[in-house]
C-alpha cells in the first residue's frame, strides 16, 4: 500500500492526507458503536481532486468510505476494522457557491455544514428548511446520502424533496454533472434520485443544488397536552384543516420523556405540572406577524377543545419548548444505554403501533421503559427502549427488542428506518424486512454503478 | 402470432382483447402525429392479469406499449407502425382503492382518471393537487410515467413529489409491491423514483399511493398586467415574500396569446383593453374565506405597484380568467399548425431566455409568431412558434425552429422537456442535449430492468 499512499500524497496537498493517529476521529462513529480503522483519510479540495482520488482507489482496488460530518447514527460513514479502506472526507469542500434568490436555489459543496447553508439562505431572505439536532456539524453530502429528515419534513419534505441537482463522482472516477436548478425536468430517468439515500454506496456526492423557500417572518409555538396518540392525530388533522400548511412541525412527546428530562436535565424549564401522558409540540410558520399567528393558533386549539395548551408568548419561550424536545436524546444519553429505533408508519397507524408494540415489550421485559417521541406529522417516531434493571449487559437485549419493534413496524406497514438510513446498524434487518425482489433490484443497480464494489462496502447490504 | 393471440385470449376475458379496427383509437396519439399499429390491445382488470400478459409477451418476445388515457403530447403511449407490439391498456383498472384521511393518502389503480382521483380526495375533504388540461381523460399511470406537472407544481410539486408508493409489473412479469404510504422511508435505494418519469420503458405501473393535502377553502385569483418578464419574476418573489406558499399558481401570458384568443375564441370574456404586452395569472389558496384572501392579494398587488390588476370578485370570474389561460392551446389548434416546446429554465433566466430566443427566431423567420405562456413559477414555458406565411409545408421548419429553441434552452441551463416527457417526439433531441455519460447510465439501468428490450421500445432512447 506504500505505492498507493505515495500516489495519494502526490495527488493532494500536505493537509490533504492524514494517516496514523490523525485518522482516529474519523474512524469512530458518533454513537461510539463502530470503531473502525483506515489506511488514510483523504481530504480533497475540489471535485477534480475527488475524482483523482476515486480513480486511484479504483486502480488499486481500495475501498472508499465517503464521510461528511461523521454524524451518522447507523455507522454509515465509518470504515470497518480491517484498516484497508480509505476515508474520503469532504470537510474541506465546505463552500456555499451560489444563492440564486430569483430561482429560490442554493448551490453548495458537499462538505458545507448544514447550519452554514441555512445561514446563507437567511442572508438572502430565504429559508433552507432542513433542520435537525446535528445542524451545526453535519454536512450536506451526508444529509443527502442518508436522505435526512428532521423537524420540518411535514411541510417541506426530506432532503430528497429539497434537492434539484447533484454532481457526483462515480466509482469509475468520472464526474457526473447533474447540477441543474430546475423544478421541472422530464428528460429520461432521474439519476439523482438514486444517489440521494444511497449512503455512499453508488458514488460520492460532491455538489448540490437545493431548494429555497420564502423566509417565514411569523412563528407560533405551543406545547399541548393530549389524552393519547389518537387525540394527537386528530389534533394534527384539525389544525391542518384550519391553517393548512402553516403547520411546519408536529412533534409527539410521551410522559416518560418528560420524566427523563426532569431527572437528567433539571435546569431546563419544565412547564407542565402535573405531567401529561402525552403532549405535542406544534409549530406554525407564515409571513406576517407572530402575534397574529399565535392568536390564530390559540383560537384553533380552543375550538379543538385543548384545555391544557401552553402557548409560547415570545420567541424565547418558543425556544424553551423546543429545547425540551431537543434535549430528549441528551437526557437518554445521561440515563445510560438505550436501544434506539428510528421508525415510521402511516400516520393513522401510530396509535395502534404504540399500543401494540408497548404491550409486547412489557410482556417481554417487565422493566422496559419506552421513550417514544418524534415527528408525528410524518409518521416518524424515535422509539427507544431501556431497562431500569441495569444488571444486564450492554446491548444484550438488543436483538430481542429489535425483533419485537421491527415486527410490529412491519405489521403496521411501516419502515425500519425513517430518516437515519441503514448503514452498518440495520443492514441485517434490511435483509429481513425488505422483500427479496427489491433487494435483488437494489443489488443490480449497485452492480451497474460500482461493479468493483469499492464504494462504502459493508453498508446497506450484508454481502 | 396466432399462438400468442390465442394465449392472450385465454388469459383475459372477452372484453380484454381488442384486435383489428377496434385498436384504431389506441394507435393514434392525441396530437395526431404518430399513427401506429398494434398486434392487439390487452385490457387486463388486475395486477395479476397485467403480470400474466407481460409474462406472455416476455416468452414470445412481443414488445409492450403501456397506455393510460393516450393523452401523451410526445407520442409516448402509441406503438410504432410495424404492428408487432401489444398495447397494454390500463383503462379497466380505474378504481380509487382507498382514501386514508388520517394519513393524507389515496391509493389508486393506474387506470384511474385524474379527475376521479381529485373527486375522491375532495369527498374526504382533502386535495389531490395535480391539475392540468387533460384531467378528465388522462390516467394516473400515464401521469406517473411522464412525471406530469401542471398548474399547481409551484406549491405542490410534480407527480414525483406527490407519489409515496408504487406497484409495478416488471418486464420479467414479476410484481414489485412498493405500495407504501410513508413520508419517511430510508431503507436502501428508492426504486419508485426510477419508474416515475420512465415513460413505460422500465415496467408497467399498476397501482400507486399518492399524497393528499388539506383542502383549501379560500381562493384568490388575479390577472395582472406587467411590463415584461423581469417584472413578472419580481412580482412572483414579491407576492411570495408577502403570502408565502399560498401562491399555488403563477402563469405567464404574452400579448400574442391574448390576440390569438380574441381571434379564435371570441366568445370568451376578454377583460383587458388595451391588451398588455405581458400578464400573469396569480392564484392564491388557503383555509378560511375567499374574500379575506382576495383582499390580501389586492393589498399585495397595490403595494407592489401593479396598476393594471384585475381581481376576480367571485369564483365565476376566477373561472373566466382560468378559461383564458386554458384556451390558449385550443386557440392555437384553430389557428393552424404550430411547433411546440415544453421547456424549462431556472426562473431567474426566463427573461433572458425569452429575449434571446425570440430574437434568434425573428432573425431566422421574420414572420414567426411566438406563443409563449405557462408556469413561470416553476420556470416552465410552453414556447410555441408558428409562421403567418402559411405556404410552407407542414412542420417543414420544425428542425430549424427546434435547433434554435433547444440551443437557447441549453445556453440558459434549461431542459428540453419540462413536463411532457420525451416519448418519440424528442428522443433525438435527448440524445443531443443530455451528456453521453448520463445517457450511458440510463441505458445501463434500462438493461437491468428490461434486458430483452420489450418495454415501450422506440421511446426515450433512439436505439
């Protein structure tokens, strides 16, 4: 491999190649579940350099692990332990290249940090609506590769729906320039759709043209206690009937989440007393004035009979409500290991899913605590399980818990990965829950784009 | 072929197979440019029957031309003249199978007529937003296969964005069931995206799960004279800044369109006198009351300095404005042959495109009349050209006109087909204006899904 590394060093500048202990931070995933090793980390500065690196890898048969902010929750961006793969980090290709306010588009390099893209849009009086916890560190390439979702999907869609064009370096080292900024383009197969959500297994996304929206000036936020998930779904449809797509977020939070927050994050404001069994965090956004929109939300909640609704009276209070929602994962981390699931079902199936899955878990583990929360408006729940009995080994229950949860998801026509992708974590489950015909078609497509199987091996597929 | 037809008759009921003169209506496209011939028309009643017919064709090497409402504007659904292909009509699979109001989804057979799908959604107090001239006769399968667009794309997206799940009979005769109703599902490659927009070249779409939206109760419509296309783009962004995504349609109409309407459709109401050089038809929709929304639109137009804005005072007047827009193609038909283009460019490039393309056409043909209109909000124009000198042969100028228009589209980073697809009409242009790498990737995908090349041959690709 010395020849390979020499050639790599020749292709890139001094800061372009990391080896040895400098690769450590790139080899461990965010959840610290996958400790890999790498031949080196390549840090190209341009699409041409990416292409040169990929060509070099193709010549030497070296596997490539594309990496953005290394924030995958499924081990999608870290290499295996063999140390034979090259990590291709896009972190130095982090520029916002163009904001086209007339076309409502933004063109960015794949290594651009999500928060920087949001800020560049805002500076042009536009909204880039993708938003989730890792916004400050995740990068657009990774967000695209996992078709990431977040809190605004209800109104604006996933990364897929926010993408108009891509540039991709193929496994052959060729650069495919599909950097179009068109909302209508029916000229053959829509190739970009294959790369979005393919988790780096088909090519390396290097640049993207993304959609922008008018920047809302008014926000209204409420925390609303509801009796149960059925009432939450009814409230969602009632609010939408009244104010349409001004509903941008609709997040479900269960009582155990509030309890955990009170215990592990006592310094946060805890507005409910007593705690409700269930609550939703509703956010509306629109042009105009926040007070007007808040009054409108108050009226709708009143008409819908929501007696226990807390309306944010200003942006600070709204932020406090959101901090509660956003701190649930942190509270879980502090509590200890939990077995996490990022699942979706049709929205109307959420109540039945929660009922049945909860029941089955209680039967199997009478000390199971279920931390269920998330994007009810999209049918996407983060459904996490821990046991109060801490004597069991780390993750020892995971296979059984997963079986219960994913079987229940399948029974309710759902998906075992809503917004985090498959990575390493769920590839065995994918093989089980996707039908063989689909898997066979996927593998044939993989074969077309990456016949030598050098692109992010060991991710998505089990072989 | 007698054996083939015998077997086909055996698979389907008496009304399931048409031959001879009964196939005539299926063999001629809507614009009467492509007169084909067919071995027979198969009219299956279920996905299982479709699969059986496809398996039969695969065994006999018979080409399949899937057909919905036969409303393709590019000859995408009619067979070639050889008479060797089977037309597979989905017209008897026309049922709306389920409306799930909680999940905001509708499940339909591919032969369902768009207007019936809209009506079924409306009956459940929901909106299915796809809308265009052929709504009363086109079918969902064809709309999906061409990723059709229409007047509400600005707010709701194309058919692609409205699709959550598909069932497809593959060229092998296998049935792929991807009928999911999920807004978030990141479990490997998104196969449905390949079929949407593939114009029947990869498989036969048999069922679909589509997105529904809250049904707007308020509409506001205005016809607004503007100085030029630049002013139209400014107005679009100004109105969006004020009322956000309540802007559902934003249609551009040029003076020659109004002149043609006055001449060929004199019984329509003609509200402008004198005629403006350019106008836009703006529609807002929302919950609440139409009067309130109309007042809001009036205020925005006033603030934007639009002195010549006609506001619809009621739904009848709004319909009159829309009838003008919708009758432009009919007025053209009555005037005679025109050379049509369905193109898109980034919205901000529309003014420059119109300027330069118009200039070049006038240089080439000093009697050229340009009928430019369409979905400015999406960057999609219907850009049609006719000559006042009627002595030239039918379509004789077409190659030269196409070259001028499509080169200008390419210069402005646009697409030669925005919402109508490629079909037979544009496949030579596709080969010219898509780059070879893209075409090669498309062909490899085609090879994966249809190795025997029996699915809709002669469409999209030139070989």
